[in-house]
């Protein structure tokens, strides 16, 4: 099919759907056991607790610039776990997504934020996301909301799975050249469920990186 025959908003939605599964596992959200995929260790059952986690910081505690334009907002409406490692991993999972959309805004996969907060398949996922936005001639605008987060750790404490829902119903593509905002009809396609495996950076104190990303698209449990 000639891509030019597809309305731009529909093309953006289709591209996003492809990206969401590009580095995932086809996970339907049902697990046969309590192991963290890609981590190789048994884990605790998912849990959520603690104090509200901040979702608006522009500069991380690691000194990495995570600033985004005023019209591009990522919110993280979840609670910070009591466990110190899980809280740090959750915070850096949020930073990983900030880094992706900073790359979308800056039109590059080489920004320091992405390489700081991802590694391996996680880095590949982030670069794939950014590159497809760049190739489409789009940036993003609006609010992308993340919520209902849970965490679980491997037995050795070196990997943490951060799982959460994302609502992109008010997060739109925008043509870079024209500034035209590409809105699509709201629906189940706006809801996705992520599992991000975060691993400790070997020499960085307190830094966690996304190493695997699994996504369930059109997630009814997130509505």
C-alpha cells in the first residue's frame, strides 16, 4: 500500500501500535509464574505502596537533562515503593520514558538521557521509538499519563520489574513542518500495559537502566 493514501493521524496510530510490540513479547498480561522475563531470577509478587512519586522533574538526580517542551507532558500518577531499590528503579523507569520523548523532541537517538537510562534491548526499543517519530516527521504534544504501577524484584536484588498502565488518549502526534496536531478518535488503542525490566548500572550509584520492554496493547485492564 502506498503510505500516502493513509490519513496521517491513522498512520501515526498504526506506527505507534507497531512500535509497542517491536521489542515486546506478545505478553497478554498473564504470567505462568512469578519470574521476571529477561531477568533470570525468581521474584516477589508485584506490590505497590508508599508515598506519591514525583512525576514532573526536568533534571534527574543523576544530573541528566530530561527537560521537555511545555506542550509535551508525561505524568506518573503512582506511589513510590517502600523498598529503596524498587523506588529507585521505578523513578528511573519514568526517566527512561522521559528520555525517549526528549529524543523525539530533539530529533535524535544520541541524547545523553537515553543512553543513561537504557541498555541492551531497552536501548534498542528507545531508539526504535524515536526513529519512527523522526521518519514520520512528527513530534508529540499533549499529556501521556502513567498509572497503576507495581514493582517486583529478583532474589539477588539486581533487577526490578516495573509494570504500569499508560493512557495516550490526550497525547498526540504533531507535524514538525506545519505544527498540525494529529488527533484520532479515542478508544481502547489508547491504553497499553508495560512491563519494564530495570537493572542496576554496574558502576553508577543508584542508577537503574531499562534492559527489556514488554507491552500489551489495547489493555482493557488499564481503562
